[in-house]
């Protein structure tokens, strides 16, 4: 994926980052739901689901060049930061992957929001 990103516009890179984060958040939430410690992972599941939904709508608004996508990128960055902070508390591989993906997406969304401000 990194090889293709050099040929992508910042908008395309941000959209791809949102979809990657959506996938990793959904995978993390599903793994948490399937674990024996589902009650302990409730906050992680909640934040992963919030982040996944926010990434989805943000990517869709960017893809159609909505006038609201800069504001949504700011909200998406916040959702990603919150999810990453929670996932970083856990030692599961799926949480680590999710946190990394969230941090990348948050940074890309912050850059996109700043560029459109």
C-alpha cells in the first residue's frame, strides 16, 4: 500500500486511511466481542464502533467532495484519537493494529482538515 500512496493525492490517501481504519476498528471490535473478557472490553468495543462509523462517513464525504468534509475530518481525527488511546491500554494484537491505524488516520484527517480550513 505504501508504494501506491506516493502516487495518490492527499485526499485519496486520507480516504484510503479512513477505510483502513474502519476495517481495523471493525476487526478489533469483533475480536473483543468474541473474547472471554467482553465486559472488560466494553469501552474498547464502543470506541471502535464509533471510530469505524466516523471513518466511513468521513471517507464518503471526501469521496463526493462535500463542503462538510473538512469538519468531518476534524471529528474523525477526534474519534480516532479516542479509540487509539483506549486500544493502547490493551495488549492484544488486534488492539495494537487498531491503535496504529487510528493514529495514522487521525494524522491524515487533521492534515486534511487544516488544508481545507
